[in-house]
C-alpha cells in the first residue's frame, strides 16, 4: 500500500514502512516531499504529484525520475489520471491540464475556452469515465469535458 504524506512517499508491505523522501543525503530523490496525489500506470510505475512537480517511480527497482517539462516542473500537481491509452492527464495549479504519453513526454497542453482568466488555469481534478471521456474540474469555473476533435475542454 502506498501513502502520500507531507513528508514523503511511504510504502507499507504489511510489516514495515519504507519512506521515500529527499533530504540532505539524497537531495534529488523527489522534487518535493509534500505529496498531493499518486496514481499507477499500466507499466507498473507510480506517477507522484507533489507541490513542486511530478515524479515517476518504477515499482520494479524503486528508481525515481522527475518530469522536467517546464509546464509542470515547478507547479503544484493537484491530480493525475492515467487513461485507457496509458496517457497521464495532469491537473495543475497554474497551467491547466497537461497530458503526457507513457514515456513522460508532453503530448498536449489544454485550458478551458475563455482562457483570459488566470483562475481557469487552476485545474483541481481529472477523471476518465467508462466511455473513455476525460472530464476536468476547474477551480471557480466548474466541470469541463474534453473534445478529442477540437482538441479542447468545453
């Protein structure tokens, strides 16, 4: 079982807890120790959203690598959703929705229409329904559905 805390990522195996965190002896383990969200992809990896970027942990060897894309590198990550195609949809605090392929490369950057308001850039949650549609919640701006044809949220 995996837990995100304000002081690192924890794995409980039924007997003991292993904590993954950056500190003075291992400063580059996580981009930040305050964990906002955790989700698993189809490649046995955890996508870990922090208050300062995203990290991917390979559960086979427990190696951790950060996503260095400038849209998420220093942003607060509010939610991550892995879709049926193994893409990671990321809800950020400052840059709306950013989508990454399974290798961690950005494939899309999306906001709701009427992007003139900075508030619209605060995406709080993202979800894929049973039909494969992507839904997003925007702070103070409601819910939006992703339109693949455009591609945008409406």
